[in-house]
C-alpha cells in the first residue's frame, strides 16, 4: 500500500544572527564576542571586518594609539572592540537598546577595556550633542539597521565630528549612490569621497572621508 504524501508545508527558517563573532586582530585576537538575538542586530562579519581594518590601517596617518573612535550603532560591539584591541586611544560606543548596552558593559569588564566608553543613547541625538561639545574623532563607525535610512541622517552629522583627515566606515544593505549610472549624488552624500567599497553577500561596506 502506497503511503500518502504529506502536504504539510516545509518552512525554510531565516538564519538568525550568529551566536558569536571573533575579534580579528590585536591584543584580544580570537576573543569571541557573544551576539544577542535582538531586533535588527546584525554584526559585521569577521571577514568583512578583516578587510575593513586593513583599509583603515593603510589610511591612518599614524599609529592606533593616536586614534579616537566613535561607534554610533554599536550592536555586538564587534567594530569598536576590534579598534580597541588594536590599541585605539579611545573608543566610544553607543546603542539605544538596554540589553545590548548591558552586554557591551559586560564584555568591556571581561576584557578590562579601560579605553572603551559604553553609552545608552540615541545615535543621532548623541552625534549632535558630541558635535556641540566640540568632540572630534579620527574614525567613526556607522553600521545602523538597514531598513531605516539612518545613513542619510547620520553622515551629515559626522561631518562635524571628524578631525581633519578623519574616516567614516559605513555599512548598508545597498551600495551608496556615488554617481551611479550618471545619476546625481544626493545632497547628504555630496561632501564625501569614497575611498574603498566592496560587497559580501547582502552587506555593502564603504570607507569614506570628507572632500
């Protein structure tokens, strides 16, 4: 007797975020960083970070111990802790989610990362506040949730936060529209020069500096 075929639908589950990522280089190389299964939390993949930090290394005018970093959408902390591991002078990380901030604080304590400051704050409000207080950074990380068009709001604020020759790393779900197919560059992107860009899967990543 032939068995009836089951017509129950088989739902392919979307892969969630990885349970952990690893620091690529520096004094905490290979240290795992746990990743919360939080809404929109999507850490920069290890291989992308390796490429990006190679780019940054070639652009820095001096050593890491002179570099002040700002990570406005810290999430897992992968970018900020990577910079701190390589000897950054100071790293300020911000996130709006309480559980994310608590985990960043725990990682900071575990690593004894004295040069890291963790803040619970809205990224755009913090950027405005830091600029008004005259704080400036050599390197700013922007890895916001992809769906909410944060880059067009955050990049203009970063212009007032960079030291001369400073860099911005920007990650997004689509390529930033630098003169694509003859289209004009949008106003929020016009002050910026694209130094390097690449893509890994659905991740588009860019290294920028002001003209």
